[in-house]
């Protein structure tokens, strides 16, 4: 299965999916580093460090493109790997392994990293530290779980997938085209209704945080990934390179349209280009079209051009999950050292992104080699 465009698989690892997930984690670091120097100040009231040395290029609208597809891509990869995990470990054994993989690290992180988050947040703004009880995610105000929301949400999706498998819902009977069409249509209607009925925002609880307007979308992308595994989509040759090229050449159209409509809606509330309903229809239509186009391009780019594993990529792939867990705290610590320096903001951004990603990988690497190997 390693010849003529088919996937290189070794020990149940699919190299391009590992590489894709690792790249998405790097983009998460890139995105979060940019929030430190975000120009509009939208995130200044809650992000771990806000440097007053901002830059016009580093603003939420300019990060919108990668925000469209980062988490959906990660959920897609997770969904693809879930059926194999369930096949190897049935029922409670599957849930036990997923609990150990996701919830145990989450418990550790929210009880240690989230207090550190608030300590850095207050220190960077020269604000006094507060009562120790306010440093935990269930009582820390606006922060809640912050970036750690992903872990319990993914565990919830695993539980739902196990339930679907038990009630004998046959995903393999659905065609890929039908599934993609359903993801687009359901997602579009869902987002539009959430917008019109003002259901957007975050739901935050002790156990789980989620973005209201994206939770269902993430779950559908997760199921789309599992369907691709069931249909053995990645075991076939590349049949439609023209479609790949066409999407690369045209995907910028819905992306630009979504960005324009979102900025107008966000920056000029009440001032509609056509009307509130028409603007919302166009905005969410272009968002979901952009999401599927970018997901398609990213998957196939890695599938056919980055389906190899070298020594460096192998280590990065091993580290990626844990890099996600610790990166915000490492990022905050490094950003603190550059506060009130004369370094240009764009150079700070570059330094922060590269140093955070490198430091996180080194921490995880040495943890695995020096500590975990001795346990």
C-alpha cells in the first residue's frame, strides 16, 4: 500500500494524517501567539498576555482563514482514527483508554496549568494576585478551561460514536458525496439559525466548554473522518487531480466573501450590505464552503505530497498531542520576557511562535526520554 499514491501505513499509522495533525498543532501555536499582539484589542481582556506592541497585520480578521479549518481538521483526523481504536478495544475498554488518553491529562491540566494561566495573566498586567480559589477553571471567571476545552469535547464525541456503533447505525452505507453534502447543508442551516436566533457564544461548565455555533459542526466533521475510514477512502489512488487544482484556484472566493461579511457584521453591527437575513445566509454559506474546500485541500496536500516520515517528523508527531496541552503556558512565559522591549511586534510574533513550538517539543521530548521511560 505504499506505491503509486496509496498511503504509507506501518503499524496502523498513516503518515500523512500524523503529519497533518502535527501541522495543525503548529498552526494552533501560530494562532495563539498572534493573539498576544492582536491589533484590535478584542482578546486583550482574557488572553494570557497582551503586549501593547501590536501590529495591524495581527488582528482577528487576519487570523480568520486558519481559524476556519484548524479545529475541524483535528476533529477529522481524530474521527478517522476512532473506528480503529474501537475495533481494537471494545466497549468499556475503549472508553477506559480514551478516558486515560483525554480526561486524565485534562484533569491534570485544569488543576495545574489553568492556575498558572491566571497567575501569568495578572502578572503581565501588573495586577495583584487574587484568592487561590479563583485560580481553578470552575471559579476563575472569564477564562474557564480556555484552550483545554478540546479534550472533554473529543471525549464526548468518542462516547457518542460508541453509542452510534451500539445502536447499529451503519455509517458505511452512506456515500462520501452524500456525507459531504449533509455536512454542508446541516452545518449551514445550523449556523444560520444560531446567528438569526442569537445563540452564538460559549457554554461553560465544570466538565465541558464548547462554542455553541461550532459544536455540531465539529461533531459532523468527526463523523466524516470516521466514515472515510469505513469507506477506505485513503486506500484508493488519486482519481481527480483536476478537482484538487480547481479548488485551490477558486477557494479564495468564498474565503474572501466570508471574511468581508464577517468583518462588516462584527465591526458595523446593524449596518447590513443587503439585509440581516441575506447577509447571514451569504456569510454562513461562504463559511461552510470555505471550510470544506480548505479541509479537502489540506487533507489531499498532505496525502499526496507529505506522506512520509523522517526522524524529525516522527518526533514531532509523537509530541503533538502534549504540545497542544502545554503550549499556552509556555507561550505566556516567553511572551512575558519580551514585554516592554524595543523589539518590533512582528519580530516578537515570529520569535514567540518559533520559540514556543520549539520549547514545547523539547520539553515533551525530554520528558519522554528522561522521565516517562523510567516510570
